[in-house]
């Protein structure tokens, strides 16, 4: 218990440290995106936000890559200006289609607005109500600047969520973990791809987006039954959802675990097996290629991503995520092998996946098998195999939950 408390405080210290770094003197650090000389100005096309009273993600979409800086300004009562955070986007202009100002009013931010600050610079201003911490980074293809804002924990003020219907009755005497509020209450299951994004497609035509949705739907049922947690899906039909919005769903729902489900692909049709990832930097060329494909970016953009991730990984739950990845991987492989003895376990790896960047909870991405391998594609099309994948992941998550509860008792 003492150790847990210490770790929590250590975590806050690190967050505050990053916050200070992110403020002024190191502003240029997050704005290293290169601009080709003489390139036409990019347009700010859209500003979106996803929020709850503890967390807001603002996404600024641009028509191309460019440099940016940011700064936090103190409240200025003389000119009746609140505390605000601005992002200066170089070599940019505002698209006529940009709808703004954008009212947010979630307790953290009041609104977002964009203006042509000078000939070459667009300034996006976030008017602050009350924030504790923020992070700014960017993703590519399309280029978008992401601002994650975190508030003071407003526990109790959040609207109550309905418990999962299939949840077993609570034990008569709550465990210490439950008393401490450490019980896993909510799990977000993310079926990769969807809509216009098919993901990988097998030789026989099986689409990754369809397979992973089937698995996610299975997980929704079994995870609710086994863990008693509420299961939230980022999509439950054939819809396209940008990667950064999936992460934002997990954060705004205040999920305790985030699982992104994918099927692997390789030019080598013989490549096969199961692997589970957590967010980390890597030198492994195969893992980088896979992350590039799942991020829908070219491999050459991945070195930029590894650079921006350096700071973000320090504040991510790397240890818990790698432990969750290990139990899920072990459980998934052993469960599949009981019926399909030749299934290969390729282990747990770290790689920079967009969908895992900025999550507040232990988060993993499972590559359940290779859709590019004809034998595995045929299995992925078979509901018996899907059922074993679902059972394997569920057992792993359940074991992780139980171990975590024992650890604090
Ligand atoms: Zn995928």
C-alpha cells in the first residue's frame, strides 16, 4: 500500500516535470516537424475535441506537415483574458471551411479558437478554465497536432455509469483493492480499422477490420462475464474512427484497461503466429514496419514518431502495460495451442503504435494471427478459432486483474 502511494506520487512528479519542460524554454522541442523550404502554406482544416471533466483531447488537423510552437499564458485580468494555452502554427493559413470558435466548456477548457496571428502564422488559442497538466505532440498522414489536457481528479462529480448487465454479484466483503478503488471497473476494447480502412486483407479476401470486430464483440461478452467490468467498444460496427479518437475514448471513459485488437500481415506468406505489443521505442525493423502499417504512415515517418514518443513514454504506464501484454500473450498462445498445436508464440514486444500514445491506463495491442498467412487466414475465418482467441485474451485479462487485486491485499 505504502509502495503504491509512493509510486502514485512519483508519477505525479514526473508529470509535473514534463509539464514544466513542455512550457516555455523547451517549446521548440515539440515543434521539430520539418517544413520543406518554399513549400506552399498549409491550411488549418478542422479542430475537434473529445472530453470529460478530467481530460480533454483537442485535435488540430492540417493539410500538411509544418512546424509549431506552444506557450502557456497566465491569466491577464487587465485585459480580461483567462489563462490560455496557444499553439503557433508556422507557414499556415486558416481554411475557409474551418468551423470556429469551438465551445468546449467541460470544466477544463472554455473554448478553442484560431486566428491568423501574422502573415505566416496561425495561432490556435485554448481558453483555460482549470487545468493541471498538458502535453502537445503530433501525428502524421494526415498531419495533426494533438493537445492532451488533464485536470484535477474530480472523482464523484462524474456521472455514474451503468454496471455491465452480465456482471456477477459483488462479494459480500469488498477486497482491499475494491476499497481502495483499484478494481477494474471499465475495459475499452478497440477493434482495429473499420469503414474505409480495411486493414490487412488476406489472399482469400478476408479483411482484418471484419475479423477484429468479431473478436471484439466476443470480448465484450466474455470480459464482462469474467471480470465484472463494464466493456466499452470504440466501434461495434463497420465505422472508420481515427486512431487518436480511439485513445481519447479510453481516456474520457476513464478505462482501467485498453485492448486494441489487430491481425498481422507480412510480405512473407509463411510468417505466422501471435504477438502482443505495448507502447515503447524499438530498433526492431519488423516491429517498426508493422507499427507504420497500423499507424497508416510511411516507414520513414517512424523515426520522427520515435523522437516525439521519447517524452510521452516517460508518462505512460509502460510497466503495467508490459505485464498485461505478457499475461495476455501467454494465455492466448497456450489457449490456442490446446486445440491448434502448431500456433507460434512470437512473444511480447514494444513498438510505437499511435493508438497507444497518450493512454492513461495499461494498454496493449494484440496481433491475434497473420491474415497474410493462408493457413491462419482460413483459421481466422472460422468461428471456432475466433472463439479460442476470445477465450485466450479473456483469461489473460482476468488473470491480470486477479493478480493486481492480490498484489494490493
Ligand atoms: Zn491492424
